[in-house]
C-alpha cells in the first residue's frame, strides 16, 4: 500500500521465492513442471525487456545464436522492437540463450504437435500455450503472462488481494 507512482523493486528473497514457484531452470527440468514461465520471468528481469517485447519474440532470434562452451556468461545481442516501433538491442546471457533453445526443442515442440494435429496456422512466436492447455500451440498473450505473474506473486505471499467494502 502506498503511492502508485513509486516503483518498489522486488526484494531478493521475494525474487528467489517467485522464481522457484514459476518453475525449474532448464537444468532442473527433470521435474515435470514447465520451464516456460521461469524463462519468461528470467528474460524480463535480466534483460529489462517489457512485456510487449517478450510477447513479440520469435524462435528465429534465438535459433541463430551459437553459444560455445565457456560462453555461458557472455552476453549475446538480441534486437527487439518495442513501444512505438523503437528498435533496441538487449543483452541476453549465454546460459539463458541455451535455456531458451532447450525450451524450443522440448516444451515448445510438444505444444506445436497439437497445432499440427488440429491443422492450425503455424507460428514462430517464441512462447506458446502449455501442451496440455486449451491454448496449446498458440502464442501466449501479454494478458496471460500478467495473470500468471500476478497469481504467482499472490501464491508466494509477495502480494495479497484486499477487498474494500463500500460504506453505506
């Protein structure tokens, strides 16, 4: 509670809790949970991309990057088109590029199988609906990411919903 014009960054303990809740890293992906939401959050907070930037990403931006052994902590430039068609370059660390490429090959691929079965239009959008959801194979929307993030913050105890009753 407070002023709406004051930005309050996440505390490190809240960030750790949120990331763990959103899903495993690609290295922990032996879990049966999805890595998509974790990668979306990692991309946003590490690169500073806006929600609209993340939603507009395509697989082509990441499949053309080669991360050699030892380059996991090197930054790789990715060009994004943001608000008002402003083009900018963001730095994506090699370990995150590797995670995104693994997501493309596994989880995203599984989601695309349903597109092929339904004979829907193919998409190069990077983030798709979960394979077991109604939106499987379809690009994820900004509002879906906002809902996912808001729900995760509430479930982690970072935010809470307060009901305000009108006075009679």
